[in-house]
């Protein structure tokens, strides 16, 4: 038998492409965030409300990832924000090469912030870097407060956590403190925002964080 | 689910090396970190399925999981994080910074040499 040392990253192609995306965005001073959650947590509703309420203050463009359809892109389009839909045709996550193509279709130079809505899935998207400055994980209260403990990787890697659908708190058994404690066990600095994208409750804190993060991006030049 | 894509990249890399070495690959060693979300069984199943009619059909995968490490902010100790009880091994502080998780790496490939190829024939 003959053994050959390879020592090469298996996802090196994705890695290389994500670094290209990162420099593309950094050169233009644009903030890009990768939003990850289970299906149905309310990512698109959060995006629609965020775009609408920040209109005139922050120019947002969106890259929508879904297995099929452009339902989400249509919802974003209604806000008049530029949007590119990616259909993964079965794949469980977005990859950096898809983002590279999508960035070419967005009017990046006219934007401040690019939000990527990843395919609904708490596991796989966390393993694929896209070139984003940070990940934002969304968890809705209907999913249960045990998710940060059960899916540690995405909570460990995210800069912010939005706990969405807080308007349902009286109807479901969800202990916000437990979710927060578990999310912080591996990630002490994660910013946590309990919000209702439906009623608007708590969204102001999330906008403040976005604004601050954006300022930091601009001052890095 | 993304194990299929990992398997495809893996198959391409092993095939490239096999062509370069002009030898038949029989095993491959992979390593990955705890946050990589790679399930061994699913990856092996996916790899077997796509390698079945290729020159990599005999490749057995060996997957090593590297521990997730963190640095304690109180005593600077570097320790392996246990998901069930994440705290510093030395001072039990829960204030720590995660170190980068080990990426998915194709460590080495084992090839059958002419000699043991002959042996197997006999």
C-alpha cells in the first residue's frame, strides 16, 4: 500500500469563492449578512418589514435562496428593493459561487446593505461560507426554546439572533430566557433581539444594531 | 443533506490524485471539526453511491472528528469544548472564546500498489 498526504480542504472551491465575494464587498464598503433559520421562522417577513421601515435611511438589496419558486423574491420586489432569487433545485444550502453570480445581478454600488436569505435549514447552511461579514440566525418561538441547545453550530457562529413571533408567546411554551442562555453558552457575545416582525415589536433594537454594524463597516475603510 | 456535495468534491479530488498516481485508491482519511455538521454514515453512504461505477469504488472513508477548542477569558487556558457542559477545564469559567473550528480536510489517500494488487489476485 502506498499512502499519499493530501491535506487539502474538501470545500476549498467554496472557500476560495467566498473569499472573492468578501473582497468584492469589502472593496466597495458594503455590509453583507447571511440570514439562516428553519423554514417558516419568518425571515422574509423580517426582511420586508426591515426594508420598509428603513426606507430612506439604509438602502438594502436582497439575495433570496429557496429550493423552488420565487414567492419570496416577489414579496421583496413589492417593497421595490432590488432582489435576486436563487433556486437551489434541491440543494439544502446556498454556496459561494451562487452568491458571486447573484452579486453581479444586484446594483451593489447603489446599496448599503446586502441581506442573503439562505435556504430554510438550521444545519447545512452553517457549513458554507458565502463571503458575508456575519451570520444572523432567526428562531421563531413556535419552534421551541430547545433549538439553540440542539443545533449549537449555527448559534455558535452567528453574530446576532432574532427570536421572532414574540406575539405568539402567550400561546406556545417558549422560555425566552432558556433560549438566550443556551445560545450564549457557546457564544457569549451573540446579540439577541426578541422581535415580532408581524406587529413590529422589538424591531427598533434590531435596526439600531444594523445601523451600528453598518457604521462600523463604513469606518473600516 | 450537504454530505452529497461533500462526497462529490471528495470523489473529484480522489479521482484527480488517482489519475496522477496511476494507481487504484482504496482508502481515504478525512478530518473535520465539531461544527462542520458532517454525519459519518450519511457521508459514507453518499460517497458509496456516487463512487460505485468509478475507479474510486473500493475507497473506504475514515473520518476523524477534531475537538472544538476554546480559550478561557479568565485564565487563558485552551481547552476542548464539551457541548453538554461548555466551560473551562481549569477554572470552570463559562466566559470563553471559541477558536476556529477545524475545516473539512482530505488528509491522505491510500493506494493499492502493484505488489499487493498481485497478492490480491492470487
